[in-house]
């Protein structure tokens, strides 16, 4: 296989669970969503299942958090403390600030009732009578869409007091965020939701014990919550049959960069990365007849991989769109599925400039609470600026590696890791491009390093 080969044709149309009715006119309205089978999961859960049985179905499904961490959702729910007389809360994390990730915004825009239905089912399972959807402040159109959808659901008796005569009560609110990346971290989100500055909390205690207003709280991603709807409709065991290994179900992927068909795709986990990039069913290959140079597979915070490592593992096996396969080889030769923000770079793109751009973002978005992150992100931005604009030295490359190690694992929240991993992986896999920038500073201002050897097939390591 060569990376510039003709596009593949997918053998089987992928099964869709969340975007099945995405193109149905008016699917954003309650009436049309209901006509397409919407809110059946609410009826099934409230009329035939106990909260514990709903949790058990989610456990059986193998659903893992779709926001980036990939922690088993049902297990997370089971950790929720249940002290007598203390309210519990479900908070939906719709902050979606990871560069390269836009799937949740897409879902909220086009099928808001899928999220509303998932919130009702999940809140019932957790025993929450008040729940919140925390939306990134810049997403005002989506906030208005969700508010209308909530009003429609409430008018139809699916929210409020005694839903469907079940005796279960639920009030659901949309809360605009302040537009800070750090508020995607669950405890910073809770601080912001309480009206405070969005700084991450020291854990423990974890939100499952002391979260919103010091009460037991579960924070889940938009896609994770929406996925509970097909799980309840079809059953956890049926959902688990989709995908492979511990990567079950479908996943929304935000595909961007130098692709013929960027957009949001729902894939069955286990799809080969090569097929996702090159098949006409998905991204349709690299734009303008160029060749693939590199991929960021899960949003800006995950390690970048050169073309020859994103398509195959070091063992020579096809790389799959799963949590396990993308991580194969650890950070030496693997990456992470993360939030599903899939960014493709063609042969004309500059890895140094891209790394500098990512680092500028993390420096700007650091809350400043932890010294390694506050100071380290700024140092990395300045050093990368030097290299990109022709003023760097070879020692700067080692300095970047050293600073990234000082940040990683030494902060309260994962933002430090998110800032360190792109820099460390870019140098690990593209060090010769960094060195070329230093040796040819003036030339690097006129042209990019090019494809070099990054697409060359690798000898399998057994």
C-alpha cells in the first residue's frame, strides 16, 4: 500500500445510530423527531426500567466517554454517591473547545432532541431531578436551539413534574459558558456553573461525591449522553455488538484539514484509518491530489503521527479507528482517539508552524493556576516562534522536550498534558523538520520542508 493510492470504496455502508435521521427535514423540531421514533427511550426507561436497570444497560453497552478520556460511562455512573436527602445532578459538558472538534455543535444544531432525550434518560438513571447543559458561550445559535427544544419537550410532557405519569420529575436548564477552554475540564466547568472563575479543583473529592454545589454530580459529554438513547432502545448487549474489543458502538468524528470531504461522520469503531481517509463514503482522500503527511487523530491535544504511522502500526497491522489500535505503541508510535477531532495535513503543511499554533492556543487558554502550565506554555510558544521564524538553535529543540516533560503530569488538570503532548510528539516524529528550520532559517520563510520520508513504508517490528 502506498499513501497516494487511489481512493478505496467502502464495502459496507456503516450503521448509524445518532445521525440516522440527520437529513430528515425538520428533524430539529419535536414533532418530526417524535415521528421518527424519538423519545421511545424515555418511555421505555420510565415505564419499564428502574434507574438501576438503566445504569446496567449502559454498563453492558461498553460505552466509553466520547469527550476525550474514554472512561466507561456506566462505571462512572455507578460511582455516584447517594446520600439520603442530598440532591444529585447531571451536567452535560457541551463546552467543546478542543481545536479540530465540532461534532457536538453539529449534533446540537441539527438533532437537539437527541441530546434532550439522552439527558432525560441519563438523569432518571442517576436520580437527578435538576440537570444542566453547559454550552460554550460562543455557541449562541445552539443555545437558542436547545432552549426551544427543551420548551417543546416540556410542553409535550417529557420534562417537568410527573413525566409520563411515572412520578419522576426533571427540570433541565441550558447554561452559557464564558468561552474558556479550561471549562471543558469537568471541575472547572462546575466552578463556572456555580458562578465562579473557571479554575479546576484539586481531586479528590471527585464530582461523583462532591460536585455541583458540593452535591454528587456526573459530568458527561454531549455525544456520550446522546448515545444512551440507542442503548436503551436496542439494549446494551446489542449496542456492544457494534465495534470491536473494548471500543463498542459508533463514534462521531470531526474531520478537517486537507481532505476532499471534511465534515462530521458517524463511524462504527473498528473502521480502518486508511478507509476513513480515502474511501468515498467518508473523507474521499487528500485534497488537490496531494499526499498525506501527518494526522492529528483526536483533537489538538493528542500526539501527532506521520502518515506511515497513522495508517499502520509498527507491527505492520492496519491502524483502526478504536481506542486500542490508535494507542498501539504508546506515545512512541501511537496516539489517542480523544474527542475524535481528526485533522489531516498534506505534504505542503509545516509541522513546526502547526505546533507553534497549537502552543499559542494552550498558552492563551491556560488558567494560570499551576506554575508548570502557566510558565511552561509561554516558554514553549516563545521557543517555537524562534524556530519558525528563523532564529532558533539546536539547543532549542532539546529545551522544548525538557519543558514539555516538566509540564506533563505536574498540573491539577489535563491542560498541561494537552499542551505538552503535541510538542513532544512533533519533535519525536518530525525532528529533522525542526532541524531544517534551524539550519535553513531564511529558506524556511519561503517554502516548507515537504513530505520528506514521512510517508515511506516502515519495516514491521515484531
